[in-house]
C-alpha cells in the first residue's frame, strides 16, 4: 500500500515542485486551507502531514486547535528562510511538529524526514474516539461481569448495595445503574454520609420546617425529597449515625418522610443505592450498623473489583484519562513509554482508579519529552527497585513482549519468532501479562 500524505499549502506552486521530487511516490492529497484539511482527515487517515509555508497558516487560521485535533498525524513544517526567527513559528515547531525544513527544500532530507515520520506514525496506535465520560470502561472479566450486573439491576427498582474499595468506581457504578434505569430522566442525588457532620445529616436528608430549630428561618426540602422521581445515592452508608439508620429504615419501608419540626408525612418516590468501602456485615456483627437496615439495602448486592484485580484494564484506563485530560498536556506528548506501561502494570494501585487518574494528570503536567516516563507518573522505574527474582523475571518478560510486539507492528507471529517461542506460548504469555496486541 502506498504511503498517504496530506499536504496543506496556501499556494499550489509550492507543491508542484515537490510532486516531481521527494513526494512523487506518496499518495498525496493537497488542500489549500484547514477547513478542507479537516474534511480530508475525517474521511481518511493520513499518517503524515506537511505544512507548506507554515507561517502563513499560522497567521490566517487557528492552526493550534487544528493540530491538537489531529495529533494522530505526524506533522512536518516548511518555512521560509527567516520565519523561524519568529516566536510563533518556533512555538509551532516545539509543540506540534516532528521536524521542519527551510526553503529551498533539500529533497533528499525531506524524503528522509517523511519516511521517518511515517515510521513513527506506524509505531503509534491511533487514539480511540472520545469515550463517553459516564461509561464504566474496561474489558477485564470482572468488569464485563459488573457491567452485566449493572444492566440487570437497572431493570428493577429495589435497593442496591455497592461494595468496593475507595476509588474503585462505586459512584460511577451507581450513576450507570441510574442512567440505564427507567428513572434516568429523574435526578441522581449523591450524598456522602461520612462527609456531613452527624448533627446536620438529619436536616440534610429529611429537610426541615420553618422554626424547627434556631436559625431555620424558612422551610427547606431535604436531599431525599429532592431525589423524587430519581435515584438517591448514599455513599459511605456505614458512617450513618445509628438514630438516622432508624429514620432511613422507616423511609425505605413506608416511602414517606417527615421534615424536621413537622409530623406531616410526605410521599417520596426514590430508588436508593447505597455504597460502602467497608464490609457492612462486620459493622452489623459489631453492633454499629442495624441488621434490619442492612437486609433492606442489600437486596441487590454489587461488588466493584479493585483495580489490581483487573490489571489488563490499567493501560486502557490510563490511555482513556490521557485523552480525557488532553487539554492539560502539551500536544508534543503523544503517549506512554514502554517503561511507563511496565510501571503502570506493576503498581499495586491501593487508591484504585482515582489514584490512576491522579497519576496520569500529574504526568501530563510533569512530562517534558514526547512520552510519559515512570518518573512522570511518580512510579519509580521497575527495574531499579530491589525485588525478588521472580518479579524481575516477570517484569523483564513483560518488557520484552511489549518491545517485540511494537517492533513487529503488533504482528504476533513475527514477535513470537523474534522471542524464539511458539505462537501458543506467545498467546499464553500475552494473556498472563494482560497485554492486548
Ligand atoms: N471503570 C471506570 N471507567 C472509567 N472511569 C472510572 C472507572 N472506575 C472509576 N472511574 C473514575 O474514577 C474516579 C473514582 O471513581 P468513584 O466512582 O468516585 O469511586 P468510589 O466511589 O468507589 O470512591 C471517578 O472519577 C470515576 O469517574
Ligand atoms: Mg466515592
């Protein structure tokens, strides 16, 4: 297949000369402005792009946001002799281009640069289309099971109790259930029972009438009422004080509440989803949590797996957040280095997905090369840490697999041959290390 090149040039005269020279063997599409270039890139993937008279493009249009949108293409600029003295041109080179040339163009060097850029483009995987931020991402088996559970639970209206470590995705799971349920058009009201001071939870949840207590100048509806027609998410339910557990139980049984300072029962139609990072059975056994409330809430129990139990999703998630927070990074930064990937796979993730988000966002700010390093992520390079021989062996195996796959252009047969193993062994190793070719 011929190599595809997109040329953006304000003036055809410049292209004509190149066509007979360095780009004669490329499949070239030439456009005169960024609007046409946008359209071309929407219909076809161009691994390499050439910006001719790049300074004039800078002057007339919003080149920066265009290049951010199309960072899967490797861009090369051609400038007039003194253009590069201008700060805007230098910024363009540093931020967006893999290389630049000055007129008159040296055809041999340009041919070489184009080939080099094409090689780079092949090594890089194109980024996936923008993901829906409300979606539970992951292809690991526990995640597939969780999504199936969410879909099933969303069809009914009974209470759900979600258990999972901090940062594993309990709230996102609750949002997912709400979004797929018949209540999706109604409100989703989250309350963190551990974050509201105990003396305020009662009035926050149930509301109050005017004069119910000093300072209650006017009546206020509580959070339960405000979730009418939708879903109430009670996070850290284990932190709910005992007396309020009784009130909540009454609400779950009778579907009515009464505001503080009133005896009037108000009917509220709410689905309750509760979550906890501690096993509530233990709190029940210890007497801190009412057993009857526990059984009311745990009609449909759902467990969110810890990130370390779905390691094959770590890189997918890291790449998702890399895209999601694209605005916070330099466009020069194109992805994770092999060593960073190895470090991500090695880390134990005590803070789960929330920790992963924080590390990726930190790396976007810290990185100053083209690829994120383990240090940018705040994860020491795995090979220099003291470790058991088995660990070192596993890490080295992982690195070798990734490197061979990349070198072979993700061709499993070729990578297996390079490593001197059979295809079957190769598949076994890939699955063992959670690597998706
Ligand atoms: N499977 C997932 N896919 C995408 N984002 C996720 C996933 N799991 C968690 N997150 C994100 O990680 C962060 C922490 O998740 P959250 O639901 O608040 O965790 P928890 O409630 O268990 O502490 C949130 O920003 C959430 O959107
Ligand atoms: Mg939470």
